[in-house]
């Protein structure tokens, strides 16, 4: 396999840049530039030389096969992060025989192919790189650490044990299947199916952590929705004025609340409008508000709005700074009640993700669904004293679905699409 290299840290001016080399020729290429290398897994300062010039003085780390990220012999150069320095080292590496620049995600793909990571870990790594909130980071870190893969292995072991029991029972093809063997297999399958169902049930909440929630602010014109949005966002995201109908389209602000990704929606004031453009804005605002995960109703009194609050929606009186009783009120102008509102939003959304699982992708959900369906079919066959061979085929199908989920079989068509989204150097 070719030896590859790339900048593994972000592009641009920085204090330190990391350049990674992986493959059978990694050590030889590094020795050509640095001379004697430090001992494996020990950092050493070396001058990088090429064409009779000192390119940089860098920290060099050497990883033997099996002990590196990719599982291949690897070298990492921690150079100074100036663009000219990085460029000169990359050019020197490209001049070494047998080396080429890595493709997007190629280091991670080699880690998968060499058994250093399974596909769920690769997907967790991609999510970790993209994580914007603390909840996303925790979720991605758990998947990247192999928690989902370990669960899948445990489920597969249960299916394999049940399959072994069924295989043994085939020896009794001319007799009744021993009751204790049948019952043990059924118990194993029921336990695995229950565990898979729990994991699948938490997939929607896990997806919300990954993709974020939408929280819509709704109310009549001039009630202070845009001012409240600006106060929550901490910046002037929406235009505010005393003119009714100023907000004509849905304004979105992405932020983090209690570690969760939240998109706040400022919708057009709800009223009967004569202006055609405003009517479109109101209709769009109603659609987004109705599909949002949570709504904040901002009222001046008991307005009759064309959308009713749901049980978990937050209903507040606007312009707390003008009211004697501050209970249940908020003011975007003065900030009064903002902290309480953020706390309430966070509490509602945190409760919704409390049962989240590690299944965050559609292909993972599909694999679990196939496995659950197959296990259910196998149990029906065994309970009805049907052909054991048919039940065994269902168990094979369930096991294959889990194998596919962690990337051991049948995912070649997915790999190009998955790794193309990685940055070069990862």
C-alpha cells in the first residue's frame, strides 16, 4: 500500500502544525529529512533538512505498525505553524520516492481497514470534528470510543449463542427439540431483542442532540419577539422597530443552551394582514412554529392566536420592565427574566434527550430495525414449533445486520461517501 502524507492540523497561521506520514516508507522518508529518528512513541527534536537547507526544527514522533492511528508505520512532525514552513515540509515529503498526498479521510479509512476502528467509531470521529456543543461532543466521543461497537458485539454474541443452540438441536431432527434447549434460545433472543428495541427507541433523541432543536418565538406584532431573540442571542440578529410587520420572514439564530444545539426562530407577528408579502411571512412563521420542537409564546394579555400552546410550550407575558408583577414575564429590552427563560428551555430539551441512545444515523437505525424484525420472526417460528432451519436463517440475517452496522460486511458502497466528507489529514 502506498505511503501517504498530509497536514493533519487546520490550515492557516498557527503556533504548531502537525504533518502525518503513514505507510511502509514512512520511516525511510523521515530519516531522509531528519536523520536518526527518536525511539518509537518517544518525542524528539530534529532539524528537517532538504536540498541543503534547514526547513524547520520540529518535534518528531514515531509509531510502529500496530501502534499508530492507522495501524501502519507512521511518523508525525510537529512543526512551527507558519504557512511557508508547512508548505516547504510538504514539498520535501512529496519529493521522497513512493510518497503521495493523502486523500480526504484516507488515514481514517486505513484505520478501518487495518482493524483499528470500526465504522461506528469512524462516524463518531466525523461527528466529533463537527461537534459545536458539549452534548454533541459527549455523544460523539462515546461513539468514537467504541461504545456502540461494544454493544453490537455483545448483541452478536447473544445471537451466536442462540444460533449454536439451534444448530445443536438440528441433531434431533427426527425427535422433538429438547425443551431446555428451546427455552434457553428463546430467552437469549428475547433479551437481545429487548436491548435492541431500547437502543432504537432512543435514536430520535440522539438525532436531536446531533442535529439540534428548533425553538420558535411566537406572538402578535410589536410584542417584543425580535428584541427577545436578540437578547437570547446576545447580538442584533433581528431588526427591531415600533412598526407592525417589521419581521416578514423567519429569522434563525443558532446557539447553545445547556450544552444543546438550539436554533431560535423569530417569526412574523401573528395578525390579519392586508399586505401580501406580510401574509406570506405570517404563513411561513406559522408553519415553522407548528413544526418546531418547542414554542415560546410572548403575550401582552390574553391574545387569541391562531396556534395553541402545547403542554411543554413556554407562555410568558412580554415587557416585564413595564409590569409590577414580574412572575411569568420577560423583557428582551432590559434582560429581566432572560436567565429564567434559558433555564426553562434547557430543562425541557434536556428532558427530551435524557433517554438518548448512541444510534445517530439512518443506516444504523435501519440495521437495528432489520435485526429486531429478524429476531421476532425467529422467536415466532420456535414458539410455533416450526422448522429450526428457518429460525436459524433469521438469526443469520440479524447477525449480518449488526455486522453491517459496525462495518465488517457489506458497506463498501458507503465508504467513498463517508470518507469524502473528511478533511485531508484525517
